[in-house]
C-alpha cells in the first residue's frame, strides 16, 4: 500500500479541510487512480460527498494497493488542517502514507524558505547565498545565507479502512429535485443567515413563551424563476429575505434519465409553471427547513469560492453542489453537500 | 370605510436605516419597547421597572415619506365608552409593544451583503465605489416601515440590490400607560453641557462599580455654578466636579492670550446653562448608578445634554443627537430618585463641606 503525492494547491487544500472540518471531525478519504473522494457522514447533520480530480490539489500522484489501487483512510480533519496551515507559505509540500511505530500516518513534508527581513534588503546576495544553501546544507547558512530552508514534517495519524468497511457506504439517493438554482455568493448568504439565527435567539428571549434555544429553524426555499427565500419565525417576529434574478440552470438532456421526455416530466418543469420572478407569489416554492447553526457550517464551504447549485426536494432534502474552479477555468471537482430536511428527521437539530 | 381598511394606517420610507438604528440603539436596555404612531412621528419608549424610562422620537422629517392616517374616531369611542372624553385624544394614536432587540438586529441587516462595508464609501482603493454605487447613493439603506391596522404586525421592508428582506414584528398590547411624571413647570435645576463630558464622567465613575450616583448642584459664592456627580458604592466613592471658569492654578498656559480666540465656537464655560430654582440651597438628588449607566450610549453620541431635575427629584436627561449635518433628534431619559436615609445624608454632608472648602479656596486665588 503506497500513497505519495506532492501538494500542488496548498491554499485550496487548506480551505477544503477547514470547510469540511466545520461539518464533521472525521473524513473518509478514498484515494484512487483518477480521483480523490472526501466523505463526511456525521451522526447528525449534513453529509458531504466530495469528488476531486487529482490535479485540483495534487501532482505527481501515485497510489498503489492490493485492492485495485484504492486506499481508504479515516483522517482526523482538524490535524490535517493544522498540518496544512504550516504549509501555507511553503515552497513545496509532499504528502505520503507511512508507518510510525506500526501506526499508519499521513506524513506531510513541508519545505519553506524563510528569509529574514534584514537580509531581504540585499536581494542579490540573498539570491546567491540561497543557491549555495540549496546545494550544500540547510544549516550552515545561518551566518552567510540570506534564506533559510526549513523542512517541517507533520504527521497525521490515520486509520486504514478495509474495503468491506466502506462497501456499505453510498451516497444517499434522492428523488429528482423540484427546484435547482445557482446560489448567490455563500459569504453573502452566510452573513444574512447568521443574522437570522441571532435574531431567533433574541426573539426567543423576548418572547413570552419559553422556547428552547435549539429552535433556530431556518426555512430555505427557491422557485424556478430565479428566487431564493430564506426565512425564520419566532414569537416576536418573522423575517424573510428574498433574492431575485438568480439563475436556474437548464437541465442537460443527456444527463437526465429519459432524455427530452425525462426533462418534460421532470418535477422542475412542473415547478416552472408556478410562481413568479419577483418572488411575491405564494406558489412554486420548494422549501426545506434546516437547523440554523448547521446551515451556517455548510455555508463555510463558501470560502472555496466555487459556483454552487442548490437542488431542493420539497420538504425532503437540500443538496448543494459546489463546483471548485480549476486553473483552466473549467470546474470539474464537485462537492456534494446533502442536508436532509428537518421535517423528515426531527432529531436533526442540535441539542442544547 | 371599505378603502380605508385597505390603505395602511401608517407607512413611512426612510432612506437611512442607519439613522434610525443609531437613535434606537440609545434606548436598547429592555426587551420590549412601546411604539406610538402619531402625526408628528414615531415615539419609542422603553421602561425599566417603572423607575427609569427612555424615549426616542423619530420625527417625520427623518423619513423621506411619512403617511399617517388617523384611525376613525368611532373606534376609540366604542372601546372607551365609559371615559371617552379624556381617552379620545390618546387612543386614536396606535400604541403597541414590539421586541426592540429584534428591530435593531433587523435594521442592521443593511450593508451585510456589501463586501465593502468595512470601508467607507469614499475610500479611494475601493474599485466598486463609483458615483452610482449603491452605498454612495444610499440605495442600500432604503427601508419601509408600515403598520396596516390595529393588531397587525409592524412590517419593515429593506431593499438592497436584488435582495428584499421583509420583517414582521409581532405587536403586543401596551403594558404601561403612565410615564414617569416630570413637572417641567417646577424645575429645581437645569444645566446644559456636552454629551461626551457627561459620558466621560459616568465612565470614569463606573470604574469603581458604584451603587448610587448623587447629583449635587449649587451656586458657589459670587454666583459661580457648581455641579458635581459623586458615586458611592461598596468600594468607596468618587466625585467628578464640573466648574465653570477654571481656577488659574489648574490651567497650564498663562492667561495672557485669550483662549477663546483659538476656538470661538467652543463655549469657555463647561456648563452652557445653569439654573437653580432656589439659589440659596444645595440641591442633592441620588439615583441608582446602574440605571444612569444605561443612558451611556446616548451620552456618547449626543452633542448636547440637558440635565434637569424637578422639585420631586425626578431626573430628566435630554440628549440632542445630530443624525446628519444640521438635523437633530432627541432621546430622553427619566429617572426616579432614590429616597435617601438620614444617615446617608449626613455622610454626604461632610463630603460636601470639604468640597465647598476647596471650591472657595480656588475662588480666593483667582
């Protein structure tokens, strides 16, 4: 079992692990020849099924194992994220699977070149010495050298999952969505939803009845006319924000079961008949209720800056597809974030 | 009658929710606020255990459009059939309670979605700021407040770019009707000063976490006003004195060049106005410090404060707040005094004697 890769895009990888870490502490990482999958299945809350093309984060990538060159790992995200943070200013970083004291670890080898400010004032000498330091050793440049090369090794203990453990894990199947819509920037959504959640706490305090603080149920709805609605209700108030002029992407006949006929019978085609583009109509909304805090965590994937398509299954589930932008402009990597609606799963909200 | 029901009782549009927020934040010390809608504006009042009240008046001039349709008079006569004569005036203006923190949170939703809200709109390095950008035009501050009929929620609609936020605040039955009586006709004393000076004094005194705040006002010899705030608590006591015409010893530069030339707008007197109804006696009222402190937010933003006490000892703090250049609004507070015990008064008396002594000493030097 061998896995070795150099990390090409440290910032993206760091942001990804940070975002995933806010949704669950442990990730199932599946490394195979052509893709890397990050899956988070917390006990409750939102699942993430992320499929990344290898060159999104890695290059010179090798993976070998007895099981079709697939390696399944359970990775503590907080440690991985912390390790990656030290690599943010690195000139190069490598990751490999090794053993230490018979324990499997993901070892990150990070090479950083730190130049102290006083030497940086003399760029020419600094550059010369830098080359010397490269060829000789990293340690003797303390006096003459402007730049110090530092090698940091971070080890993240992991657990290797056998194929039969993960065999039972499948991406949840969901019926065809009623509404699909491109979300406004998640950072914008998050700032408003965070304010709503705070409002709910304030409202619950001032309300006459003692409502439990866990009842921060955001209602998120969208229609097929470019409208997204987020609302929350408390004893003291009800507030809703409506976004208009968003985009409902067209379905691709080649991707929908049944082709053109499939699209004609697709629930979203029916939803197109209802509602209006100004968002004032009561009809045509597909809505789900989600826990406010959980939603806030989901919104943290916004830091990856990708395009997000939300698929609403009315009163059932909300699936977000986050497309990570690639260097060549195409977005291939997909993060799938599935949140089941509160109605079908009452214990979804967090206790306290 | 039919179309009267369709049109809302009250609707107003403000181009600056921030102004409303700044004023209402001053009285944000209670969960519920009373709102009274009238021809002249919106009056928000907040009450704390019946011993402190705060009012913020949003004048109709703060709004770009303001329509109030007084409810039909028969409504009030039906409701108050037994005492219609004296109720007629007040009951026509709708009064209700709302959750003030919720309202404040709502008003703050503005600018949240603007990525540049951390920077001022005139910042040069702000590439999206053009003459027509939303924050320069004030477009992202547009807010509409409406109240349809008795019992309906207070609706606030905020619009910015392609986002429309609608907030319906549940209206509750009014709980208290009586204001703390403050007799403007029989004032015991009145003084006007800068809000920040009062704020500085209160923040200074707050460091000892005092329980009580005593307000002392008298005319010193040669008709010099003397105003002091003294705080006392379990950790000790402290006092801030406001003296007009500082003694020369406390003024570092020699008085050869007149200081008023440098800044003619600034009054040389700390206390702009100082009136005592009975100049012979020393006025001394005591209030709960923690209550006075609740007005600190208003003190910090006010340009001027008028401190008044009536003969009953009720304190009125009226803050003049400049919401935009040349436009002022008022926020009022009223406090019920603490009844002093005899022993406590004796202690204060001794402290005061010392103060008097030093004060006269300074005058002698002059």
